[in-house]
């Protein structure tokens, strides 16, 4: 009898990897896995496009690990745009690789480079890295890439844009010309696809959903609201939902301000942005996962860097500067086939930004009328000035005591007072 249902069996996966997948209770591949894995195992370069939360890590991870098991003398490199995504990819690869003796190393900024050097001395089979920290190791000659026969660019559109493109161009000469390369992302603009050709050799394009397609079970809603009314609308929406909520802000200063306001309202809220240290970001993410924080307020570094199951609601407090980032943001909910909800706030002067998102997704975002808003609550906590401003012109001594001394001495300057007048 022919099995009508897809299975990891029959995709060309080695028996020992299949045994690990069985122990992880992973029996049915997602569409991107089903279509990518056999072609990748055959040695083809892959350009994979699928919605967020559809299992892209295993789509490239399983062929990567199988190739390394068959060829112990070669290694694999996975490049990602954020620290959190690097740790997430490493965690996923270790689920399959560790029982099979595969060792990994994570090279990211914000962490001790000495500890990373020690990890490299253990000759890991797979290195997961952000471009900046990888270049640091190449400059210090603590790492060679000549045996990296398998290279992955995860979130490839972000990796190939102008932010990371110069770093990738510096990394490329260190890689062997004969290699297998995978590019995976949920969005792949045409200009990025053209740039990607220089990294790939006769690539097979596996497109499960057209670039810019969101998961089908994410309900979306849009409010046009003035900037001063956004805090009250946020408060109103949070009263209507009980689950975990991820709030996206455009800037790190806005994220800090929103989180402070939510804490004033009595919510447990964490911040997640580039002004937070690596340990602070880890604590925020762990607290969000285990329920310590109901709400996490983040910038776009969280749009591609976290995998938290069962996020009930994503709120775009600010619209993203790039339409493609909207797809990645709302993809934090409704993951792995689940349902989710995404609500966006747009100022009246941001209609063009909304239209750009709608053109990308080829849908019209449903617009809702503003509900009755709660009365104005406590104002945002005023952010303290950066320390460099506080101490930019340090004063010597107590100014009031100097004035009193001058008054006592009849406003005559004390010769011992050497301050400038």
C-alpha cells in the first residue's frame, strides 16, 4: 500500500539521522523540508523561500549534517544576521547532531572571544556565526575557512543587503570555490536574488510560497492612529488579550520607552534591542519564553532572531522601515502551523508605507475603526540622559559651598581657589 502522507523516509536521509528524528517525534516534513532535502543531499545549491516558522533550519540542517557525517574531513559554516538567530540555529542543529557526535561552535559578538577560541580548538564540525565576529577571528587567524565545503546563508535577504554585503564580500575569498551553498529566507526581493547568483552555482530555486507571503493562519488587522494615541490603543488591546504579546518598535529608544510605560501600567514587560547586552537579551528572551514576562518590546533584531512557540499576538507599534520586515515580524506568531494574530498601528501620514506592505503581500490589510480608548494614564517615564552627557563637563567640588565662601570673604577671591572664574 502506498503511503499517501509525506514522511522523512524516502527523502534520502541516512538511517542514523532518521532514528534521531524519530526520537524527537519529528515524522512529517514541512513542504520546504520535503522539497529541499532530497535536492540538497544530491549536492545541489539551493535557494529556499518559505514563510517564517515552516522549518527552514532543518531543511538545510539535515543535508548539512549528513554531508559532514559522510565526509569527516570537511566542515560547515552557517552565517546569520543576529546573535539570537545564531544561538537558535545552533540549538536546532545540536538536537540532531549531538547524538551523532557532531560538534558545533557559535561565534557571535558580545561574548568572550577567548572562550570562542577554546571552542574552535576542539575542531567543531559546524560553525554558526555572525559576519562581524567571523571577520574578527579571520583577522586574528584563529580560524581558517578553506575546508568549509558547506555554506549556509540563513535569512539570506538580510545577509545580502547593504548592511552585511560588504562583510560577506570580505569573507568570500576565504571560502573554497568548490563548495555547496544554501540560501534560505521568507522574503527574497529580485535585486537580492540577482546578487545571490554570485554565491551560488546553478542553484535550484525551491519556492514554497511566493516571496512576501505570510503564514495563512495569521489574522491581520490595521489601525490608523495618531502618535499620541498609540499608548492608549496599546493599553486597550492588551486588555482584550491574555496570552504572550510581542511588540515591535522602530527604534531602541522607542522600545525602551514603551516597555517602561507598560511596567507603569502593571504589565510584566522586557526590552529586546541593541542597547541591551547579550546577557540582558538572553534573560529577556528566556523570561518571555517561561512566562516571567508577558510582553516583550523589541526592535527588528527580534523579527528574525527568536523562535518562541505560541505567541498569541504581535503588535507593530511602529511600522517597519522596510516592507519585507513586516513579513518577518508577524511570522513570530502562528508558527509551525499554529494560528496567530497581528495588529499594526499606522499614523495617518504612513499610507504609503501601508501600501508598500500590501503590494508585497498582494493583499489589502483589513482596517478597523478605533475603539473607545481608556483615559490617559501615567506618562512615559522620562529616559535618563546618557552618561556621557551627564559627566561631559564635570564640576569640581560643591558649587554652592564655593559661593558661600566667597560671600563670607567679601566676594574676594581666595588665592587657594584655583578654579577658572
